[in-house]
C-alpha cells in the first residue's frame, strides 16, 4: 500500500473534533475485544462463447482471513488478507496466465492485503484511513466488485459526517485503486491494470427524508491516470467527472427509483466527454416476493474513439446482465430494458431477469439476456451457503452468443 499526503477537508475536521460516540474502558480493549474472521469461497465457472476461444472451466478458491480490533475511545483497526488459488487444470484465461486461447474468467491467482485500515468513530460520523472497501448508493458508480474472487478496494481516506438522522455527507480521497485483476500485472494492461493510479475525489450527500423519499446527490472526480477505455486508447481516457441526482422510495409495497447524471472529462483525459446517464425503475415487494422493471441509459459519444458514458469503479456485475458483455460501454452507448424478480423457494431464494439491449445512438439491437440464480443456506453446516447461477446472452449486433454457469460454496465465520 502506498503512503500519500492526505489534505484535510471540513468534513474530516468536523469529525475529528466531535465527541466520541463510544469510549472503550481501557487500551487493552483493542486486543481483548478483537475478533478474527474467515471467509472461504469455492467457485466453478464455465464459459461457452460462439467464437474461436475454447470453453473455460475454472475452479478457484478465495480464502480471506481478517483480524478486527476492539474499540478504544472510538479508535479501531482492521487487517484482512486474501488469497485466490486455482484448483485443477488452468483451462481458462484469468487475464494474467497467458491462456489467451480460452474464454475469460477474471480471477487471477495471488495473495494481497484486501483491507488494512484505522477507523475513528464519533457521535457525528467516522473517519477511515488506509486500504478499505467503499460502496456508495447502489454501487453503480463506486463499489467493491464483490462478485469477483479478488475484491476491489481503495487506498485513501474516507470521512462520513452524520449531523442529523437520515442525513449523511461522505467525502473520500483515493490515491490508488486495487482492482479485481490484481495483484500482479501493472504494466501492459491498459484496460485492466492491477492498480489504477491517480488522484480521485468522491462527494456524496444522502438524505432519507422518509420512506417515500430518499435523495442522493453526488459528484465523483476520477483521475485514473493509467486506465484506458480500449487497449489502443490513450492512458487516462476513463478519467471523468460525474455529477448526478438519485431519488428513490417506497409507497407501501410499490418502490421507485429515478436517477440522472452528467459526465465530463477530467484530470487531463485526452477525450472530450459530454455523456449522460438515466435510470427509471418500478418495483413491487411483498414479503419475500419481488417484481421489478427498469430502463437504464448510458449515452454514446460524438467524435473519434469511445466517448460513451463509462462507470470504471462500479460493481458492474450487478448491472446489464450477469454475462458481463458490457463492462465497457460501447461507443454508441447502451439502453437496457429489464424485467425480473425473486421469490422464496425450498428454503432459499430463486431469481430471474430478462434484459433487452439496444444502442443509445442508432437504436441497433445489441441482443438479449436471461439470468437465473438459486441460493440457499446449507442447513446441516452453520454459516455455509450454496448457489447455482446461469446467464445466457443471445447476440444480435454486439458481441457473440455467450453461456455462463456457476456453482459456488461459501463458508463465513
């Protein structure tokens, strides 16, 4: 983890002078009230694409060990280490192993410090310094990419100021981003380096006024110096300033979300950006049953190169289909109309989603996708859960027909 000089901001100063929310009895509480954690996640992933690549069959095990300290006058610490290991033959391209003849399963082998942080809690919020997990709103713009075996974490400082019930102001300064493609392979990977270098600032204001209305306003200034929008594009071509407003809420069982954002170039991006984002969503939830329909737009861009609206720090697997065909927005943009939901079944949860993809500019039909998953706890072993998951993308004017299937076991202690 790199060391950087972090400039204070008003939010951080307010937190540092605020009264302590909870004080430990003694310095020894840091150790005596600490606890260890263990997370084991085995996954089998199969990828079959209608192209010249051989089918991928990947078996990986993610082992995560953590040590959480107790609290002493609001101060606590966390260290967490991950190891991702391949099991069996390397019949897949993990983006680093040189198996370019196979379909991609982006879970490279390696060990890395996932989190290493100091946290200070007060009555008005908290400050976190070090390598940490950051998830803002629904993770459409900033998330942890927890689906991949190597999680995305951030080196920097985050402060959250909560002066009133339901109101929070978050600021984060990012000096480095540890991507799911790490820990190895920094140079020669313009679209997926192990670490994204640069200086970024995240501002997020959220106010849960009442269940019928929750508001989030944000501005994310991303200086991503070594991240390119395409293998042949210039470094920094995903640096951007994204500013938006998100409204959500629920009227009894009916929920809604409306969101709009604008994106401009930032931090010396050689491409001139002027993109927009729109999301409209309606849902119905009763007990364990959920039905949801939505429409999401990431605009295309004018001019040479790919100037479409991008979300480089998002947890992208949550959006636009589990087959992950649109991790980088195409130059013509994308319109995603989707319908799906979940229901309880046999002690677990079954969910299914259907997506219809079109270009934002020109209206070309990219393709459709069907996603289905079933997950449940294993009753005979405490803290053990299992999941089966399937994605089928039928290509039209973008990509190729793609089938993906996963089996997963996860144990948490």
